[in-house]
């Protein structure tokens, strides 16, 4: 499989975690968002939306949008499972994933932030916007996840796949996690897990060298 992604992209990060948790091999193909490579003709011919991640599977089809790709992986490569068996538990995990993927992440996407700046909002206003929505979302996640282990159990699952990249974004925007002990517990576990380590932005081939 060919994975088109950018090391710092939150949605790319979550897809890398899912691939690593399922121990699937893929070729990493960087698309530099800062240089506008996602808007170049060759990439738009591949993905008309001009977004990452995108995954070209072995049969040649291209899959887009991280939630759809992760669902595909779960269906085609069901073990290890990212979702529990019990329907209510599955809905709870999907709910946290959707809260992050639909209600937090889109509001600090680079395209949204650029639009705010284009409308005349300065960095202070933009940073306040980011802090408001990320903090509000994480406060809800804190109340929805469990008291031990990962978000919903002893093994990482779909909610963790979404949460850990969101915490990376929170760190980039200097948003404190002091009020979220459950979230900090999950983050500490992920820091020691090989799949999360391998998927981390700093460990990707297109990440700049330390100090660069």
C-alpha cells in the first residue's frame, strides 16, 4: 500500500497509528503541505480534494478521508481489532473518535486558520480560537473515556487512534493538559507503545531534523 501523507498532519498521524497497530506494511509518500504539493496537478489528479492522507491499496484503488480508510482497514484486516465486539461499547468508541475528528480537528485545520487570518484576525485571536475549541473538546473527551488503561480498555483502539494525534496538536498550540488526568494517563501509555512511537510525527522521513 502507498500512504500519501504529511508528517505533521493530524489525520495522517491517526492513519499511521491504525496501520502500525494492525502491523500493516506501507510505502510512505510525503506530500509537503507547506510547499503546496497537495495543490499540484499530479496530486489533484490522484485526490481531487487535494488533502492528505490518501491510501492506494494493493488492488490500485485510492481511498481518501481517514475515517473511511480506518473503517476499511478494520473490515479487511480485523485483527487486532480497533473496536470492541459489544455494540454499545463500539458506539462509545466511535463517539469519542467522531468528537475529535468532526468537532475538534476541523476547527484548527490549517485551511481554517488561514481563512481566519485572511479575514483580518491576528495571531492572538487565532490562537484564542484554537485554544477555545481544543480545550472544549478535550474537556468532553475527559469525561467520556474510562478510568484505567487506554480510552476504553487495556489495549489501544479507535478512540486512542484519534486522541493521541489531537494531543500532539494541543502541544503544538501550547494548550495545557493539566485538567485532564484521564487523557494524560492515555498519553503516557501511548508514549511507551511501539505503534504510537513509530507513527509519531518526529519519526517520519519528511520530518525536519532536530534543530533544523
